[in-house]
C-alpha cells in the first residue's frame, strides 16, 4: 500500500536551539509553536514493498543521496523495526515552498514522512508515538505532527521517552492569528540548523543565560496563548527570536543567518508598531533570513504593505493556524504501486 500524507511547517514562538543528545535529538529546552495552515505544505508518499530492489527516495522530483537520503531512511528503518518488516521502501516528497531556507521544511517534511511511513506499515501510532518518531530525524518535526498551538516538552529521561509534543490549544482557539512569511532569500542556507546549534552550544558564552531564562519565558507564552493576549505573544516572540540570534552571533566563529533584507524587515515592523502606538505585529526568525510576521487577520494588509516596499522581498505566504497532518486520497499519491514517481 502507498500511503500519502500532507503536513505543514510550524513557527516556533519560543525557539528550540541546542541538543542535550544529538543522536536522539533531545533538546536543551522546551519550545512553543503553532502549526501553519496549508499555504505552505509538504506532501509525502511512502511504499514498503518486497518488489523493490533497493531503498530509494525523491525530494522535489530529484533522487536523493548522502545525508538527505540517510535522514529519510532513518524514519523508514525505525518504522520497519516497529512493524517487524524487512521490505525495501520508496519515498517521494514535495514542498510547495523553498526547501532548507529557514521556513521549517524539515519540520513539515519529516512530520509527513513519519505519518505516511507508519501508516504504510500498518502501525497506527498515536500522536505521542508519531511525535517521537518524527523527532528522531528533525526536532521541530515533532511539533508538526500536531495541529494548533503546541509545546515540545524537553523531557528528562535519557532515552527520550518523555520528550515529545503536546497540544496546548486547537487551531480553533485563535483562528484570527496569522503567520505572514516574508521570503528574503529562497536559496539553501550555508550552515544547516543541526551544525549551527551544535556550534552554539559548544562555544557561545551567552547560551547558558538563554537556557536559564527560557522556563519563565515559556510559561508566560503559554499563558498569553491561552488568554489570546496578542501584545504579550508578539513581544515575547520578538524577544526570544533576537535572543536566539544573539547567541548565534556570540558563537565562534559567528553564525549570521539574517541578511540585510531581514534587518530591513525588523526596522519596518518596529516603525509600524511605533506608528500604531501598540504592537500589531511580532517578527520572529528561525535559522534563516526569512521573516515570520505574527499578526491578526485584520492587520495582515498593513503589515504586508509596510514590508512589501522593501527591496528584495521575493514572496509572501499568508498562513493561518493549521489543524495538523492529513491523509490524502490514493489519487494524490506521488508514487505508483511499483514505487516509481508519478
């Protein structure tokens, strides 16, 4: 059976940056995000079959190899182990937004892969089990297997059994909230997130202070989401984003994911908030130059207008809060029954 799932990225309002265990992908801190609607999405199809002669995978219609293939097969191997099967696997995955550009394509990609692979193998995993499975390939993916507002609990157990995502509130809790993604650069970033965070943990003097401050910030963000307190959510989002990027600049050698256009977006949003006399938008940046502009639906047009005038902004994606992964019909599969790309 070919199984096909659609999953979406999430935007972390309180960021995950740094691992306490790289092999199990266990984070140094908990994090909070909301899952995006399908304006940006990954579709992934998986087939386990004894007819296949080798494991094979395609990403955006190109055959994968090396580390890219290894990360996909990590999920497939875990599923095969759980299902007690030895069949070869075929995987096809496509994003409708830039890949590896700091818009969390790994989160949506590995969430979709975890859902499709476990379904194709007939496992029927629950959300906690899916979260742990997706986490093994990409930390942020463990949040994208759930919809709405999500907290990834860092956990304390050495085997990672308590390090998984839980839903704080469903998408229906705050439907007015939007993530307006401003694409400042669509190419692949030079330093991947895993390599960047490992270097930060090892060399940044500011990092220890960040870890100490995060529990209080997380508690405040969780409460603000439950109260739908936009002013606090926007303020904390900006504070945490700039704090994380400060630790990157303090890394040796420094890591700079933001570019000149990113800084222009920050200035434009600061000017907009000042002119409104309140926070109508909060900016946040993952490990990349592209801005996530968090605002309510009634303010999307003015936020977009304030940023669109900047030189070099390639595109906007307007995303609402999403409900999480969905299984697609057989006719939407990216693979034939023979395991070839459609």
